[in-house]
RNA sequence: GGCGCGGUAGCAAAGUGGUUAUGCAGCGGAUUGCAAAUCCGUCUACGUCGGUUCGAUUCCGGCCCGCGCCUCCA
C-alpha cells in the first residue's frame, strides 16, 4: 500500500506526507474576499482543496479543514460605497452566494470558516507580539508595518532575494515605510471607514495578518498543510510566514500547496483583467442537474499544479466523459455492501491519488473500471466504481436522474412542452404494430427536442438528455 | 532586471531511459427493425539543436516559443 506524497512549494519537491500528530491533519486554505461572486478560477482552487480534504479523509486521516472569509478590505469598502449599502449587507449576501456556489460544486463545508472581523482581538495580540520583538513599527502616518528586513527567513517560500524585488516599480511606495517591501499590519482609520479601537489607535487590519491570527487560533502555531492559489505565494503567504514565525519563533506550516491557474486563452483569469466568468453563470449555462458536477469534473480532471484553459469545448468534453461514467452506473446498478478495495484497479487508483493527487491517472483508472463494468455487468465492480468516485466527490448522483437531466423540454418552434413518457408509450405501440415509420417519426421529434431514446433488449425504452 | 513554470498526437491530459497511458472527437467492425448505449479494432506524439547512452519523449546543456509572480489577485 502506497502512502501519500505531496509536492511542497517550500522545498519544491514531492515529499512523503507526515502529519504532526499521527492520524490527524490541520489544513488551512485562503478563502474568498467577499465583495462579489467567485469566478471559475476561484472555484478551481476551492475544488482542488476539497479534493485534498476528501482524499485525506478517505485515507483515514481526521482532518480539520479551515477556510477563512475576508470580510474587511478596501475592495469591500469600495463596493459597498459605490452600491450605497452597508458593508455588512454586502458581505452577508456574498457569503451566502459563496455557500450556494460551493454546494453546487459539491464542496464540503469547512470545519471552521473564520471571518476576519470576528478575530480582530487575536490579530491585535499578534501585532503586539511582533512589535515587542522589534519586527513591527509604527509609521509616521499611524499605520503599523512589518519590518521585512528584520525577519531573516523572508523570501524562503517564493525563493526571492529581497534585493531583487522591484517593490514600488508599478505602484508608489507609501512614504511611511522604512523599506518598500514592508507591509501593513494595521491601518489607521480614516473618516467613514470601519475601524476597531486598539493600542495603535483606531484602525483596521492589513490583509495578511488575519490568516496568521486565525490559522493559529484554529490549528495552532504550527500546522500541517496550508493551501491557496499560486498567486498567493508572494507576497501573501510569504508575509504570513514572516508574521507567524516572527511571532512564535517556530515553523508555521509543514507543507505549502498551491493550485495552478485557470486561464482564459493563454492568460490567467482574473478580476483585475476583467476576463472572468463567475462560477454561477457557468453552472447556470449548463444542465441544471448535471452542471455542478460537470464543472467540478472539468476543474479536477487535470492535475492541480498544471494550468488549465477554460473553453466551452472542454467543458462539453468534460460533460460527455462524465455522462459515460453515469451511463455505466445506470446500466449496471451498483451492488449493496462494501466495495472490494483490494481490487487491482482500486490499488492503482489509490497509488495515483497518493502521488500528489494525480487525478488524470486516477480518472484513467476509473475509465478502465468503467469498461470492466460494461463488459462484466458486475454490480460489485459498479459498486467499486461508485465508491472510488465517491472518495473524491464524484458519481454519487442517481444515474437515471443525472442522465435525464433537468430538461426543460419544448417542441422547438411553438415552445409547447412535450410529454416524453406519452410519446415513448405511443412509439412502443407503433413498434408493436410494426409501424416503424411512426416510431421513427417520434424518435426524430424527440431528438429535435434534445431527447435521445435507447431501446433496451426487453422492449423497454430509456431516454436521456442529448 | 530577478525568480519560477511549461511546450506530448484533432482537442485534452498523464507517464516512462527500451514494452498499450487515458478521455473526448473521427474512422471501421459487432450488435440494433432504425437508432442509442456497449464491446472490439484503428489513425495522427512527445518544441528545436547538440551531448551522455547499446538505446531518450523520459537525463544534461544551448536555443526558440508561451505563461506566471515581483501591485490587488485563487
């Protein structure tokens, strides 16, 4: 039996995974800033870590999964102001929408979903510790900064040399900083902005401090895995390390995981480039029953450290493939009882997932299993297929319902709805009377409405969405 | 300028120093009243130039091309 190896950004290699406490894993993932719907690129990252959590749990680990919500930030304030609504109304609504999107993607809820505004106290404590250790200072503008050059390990995650960084080349550097790379821990309040009282004066936290404070509260000063999108590596995660290790003087995180981008064409999808689709608009453009899992499959069938291009064709392709799995499960209903995890294909699936979550190989194994199910018509093997898919959050829907889809059937021109079952019955009667012209006419009619008929050996007829 | 990632067949995507990845699409066959589904078979591969090697897509080096981070960003 293989054991899990994970690519660690910190060491830039795959390493055997060894949890701090045997059998337990603490996992922290950087969640959304809640001023707008998440886009499909965000969905990729959250899906990747959902896969990680599910696989760790399938492997027997007790996982504590923490994913934060950033609910205080410049963008949130700007958006609330431009909409003329209270900040809380915006963030609450966005959090609720985020939860809906996650549910559609079949993402497990984190065990803890801390919000920045509820951890101001721990953040201030942490900033206090940093100041007492000489790693933080108050600027002339009353902001509090982290002094990057006073933290020896700065740059170790992203492998940057302080002197090579071009801070301020693209954005003007705040004059109050001693070094252009210093980053803000606490921002002094300006009129009309939300603020909290503190020994540093009224203000609000900088972005990076929340993750250091909340991960420590939820998972301890040192924990197993910290994840996020590739772009968070620098400066966000680098700054988290500086804050946490600067304050606690012990390793912050053992394994850093970063998921690759989702691209539009050959550019990264991002809000600043305005080239994104929201997760919900993509799902809503797909079949209402199949859409969520289809998008999830599209996002996860490639390796999480490889970039992925978002196109309509690839989304369709993913849907076709996924329907193939469900077709097998419809034809051969999974047997009751425990699946045989000692089957060679199960072992290969496990090996693939244990090799840094190699989903392309894992799905290739599932395809072999699907063919085996179709050949042997073995309910036990179908059960294994469903069970293995289930370990990574797939193939749990009712196959019949999935394949029928959420069809809103209309006859085409007139928009009149079609009674599929009545037409199927009429066709059956026509077939019995050997009126094949009528039978074929009905097939054609349904086909143009997006319904495919499948005659079964016993004379029964199944239908599904095209 | 610094740091990093990648270039695999129509499309997508793994992997390996010598033996079929896999999927979608296509094509042929079996099957079907016709279809669909399924099964069987099948066609295009490893950016480029060198090096190491009995042998390289797979290791090493140069080059070309693409992308990312260095600002908020999943």
